[in-house]
């Protein structure tokens, strides 16, 4: 894959304002996701501590709080295809059943300034 750097300067005041908005929004999202994950883990620990856990596959227990209802379900494990092993052991079959998707764009801002990177990380 070839990377072609484009040497264009986006240093205007409106662009720099967009960068600042993105950095602030990204930092807020990262912090909110971390808080959400920690809170959900604490809620799950409390439910398990109380013993309110499903024991049979497909069983769902609804736990009603005053503001949130938790749905706790025991799901079967996922069935996946070991495509790496298939390509090694049966390359003809793997090729026959392979398909390539359409090309698509990716857009990923990467923070350059150290202070801004610390906010986002």
C-alpha cells in the first residue's frame, strides 16, 4: 500500500478552530467512554455479588433500578471461521469463497502537538 503525503497547509484561523474543537470533543469522548466502561463494570460486579446472574443459555434477567433497567443475559459462544488455518490447509477453497469489498475512504485525524495528544489519550 502506498502512502502519498499531500503537502498542503491548513493553517488558517477557521481550520485551526476546527482542530481545537476536534481535540476538545475527542478528549471529552475518551473521558466519557472511560467513565461509562468503569461504571458498567461496577454495576456488573454488584449484580454478580448479589447473585442475580443468569445460569442457562438464553436466560435473561431484567434488573429494575429506579432510573435504569439492566438486561443481563447468558449468550452462547460465537462460532467463527478460522480463515488463517483455512488459507493454509485449503488454499483453493479459501480463494473460491473469498470476496473483495469495494474501495472506501478512511479519515483519521492524528494529533501532532504533545499537549493536545495528552488530552485525547
